[in-house]
C-alpha cells in the first residue's frame, strides 16, 4: 500500500528534504525536478512511500516548515508493479492496512465537517425518505435513508478535532450537526404538515402497528451498543482507507430514521413519539462520538509505539551543515 507525495520545497530546504526522503526506509521511488514548481517557487519532489512510513515522513516535512512555504499533496497509489516498492513495504514498520496517516485523516474529516448546501440537501432528503418509510412501514426505505444520511462525516470530524486539538474543525462539526438536523427536521415537518393538509396522513398513523419501523421509537441498551460498534467501525474505516465499510456503518445507526420520526411527530402532534425519537437520536449520536473518540485515542497511542523508519529532522540538519 503506497502513497504518492508531491512535495514543493523552497530551494533553501532542498538538501534537507532530499536527505530526509532518501534516508527513509519506506520510500520506494524518489524523483527531484529542480525548479519544477512555479507557484510557490521551488523544487518539486515526487515520492512513492509505504503507507506505514507516510505519517512520520509528513511530520518531518512539517518540522522543516515545507507545509508553510511549499506544499505537500497526497494521493493513494492503486497499484505499483515495482521491486523497490515491495522492498519499501517490507522495510517499513507495521502493516499498511493498520497504518494511520493522521494528516490525511484530519484533512478528509475537516472537509466532511463543512456545513455545505450538498450536506444539508442529503440530510434533508434522507430525513424525508425516513419519514416516508415510517408512513409506509417499509424497512427497505429505512435502509435507503440510513445509507443516504451524511451525518457520520461531522461526527468523525468532531472526534478527530478533539483528539488532535483542532478547535476550528470541532466547532465547524458541531455547527454542521446542530444546524443540519434542525434544518432537515424542520423541512420534513413542513412536508408532513402539507401531507396532513392533503389528507395523506393523520394522527392515527402514530398509534398504528408498525412491525418494520417500530424500533425507531424504542431506544434501549441495544441501540447504544449498535451505536458504539458503528462508531468504532466507522473510525477504523476512515483511518485505514477502507471506505467500503462505511456503508455498513450507515445502515447500522438510527440517527436519520429518528429525525424522520421527530418530524412526523411534530406534524401529527405525537409528544411521546417525539420524545422517544429524540432519545434515540441522542443515544446514537453520543454512542458514535464516544466510541470514535476512544478508537482514535487508542490508535494514536498504539501507532506511537511503532518504531520510526524516518530519520529525525535534527539529524538531517546535521547532514546539511
């Protein structure tokens, strides 16, 4: 598992960066293009590095302030047919599937935390779909609403922000969660009121037997357990670059269906259902967040114990002089 780094380096740090990269056991391919960057001006380094070594390497580049005066771009290498790549992965400490590139995680989750129009649109549509699923007591529609909901992004961003002390990202994530659910529930309530006015639904819906969707208003210890497991799986999926597992996380949690139930309860006057759905939403959000925080903290502690493959910047500075 390789990462490709495109590093723009100011000319006064070219030698130090070259020594840093060349001394890293996890680097498979290294190319230098003198004067290859126009904005910002500097030399261009093209690096393929084993995922296990990438985080330490990026830390070294940041200690040289390359991120301030130059730039570091990362992308995954889907496949590399190369003996040096195999040797670099063998020399790098740990296993590529367990490696965490923290800067990549921070940047990815920060983007997911943004309160964007698309985020509000997806959350609103998912909440509406959940409300329709409850009206029709349709399990497939509930699953569709769960998959469509984008709320795990801000939750993961909040957990990462707390662990890495990124206050701005954390505040942005909290705003996205609060505003996002408030807007989605409000719009879904308006649609439900319109449906009530048209005679499509009525208060009798709340007392109706719903074997496929009754779990939404029945929060219990299993709801908390599922939320905790989903939070652990979601964080592992993000940090190990296994995004396919996120679909299972989305299907597991009852956040969006609870929001849909809250909207219907507001429109149809169901106080008890609203309280139960709110409790379900709170349990799921809290369970996911606590589990995500614990998982990130454990990963960070474990990964710090893995032996370094990247030479210390101080040593590089010696080589420079």
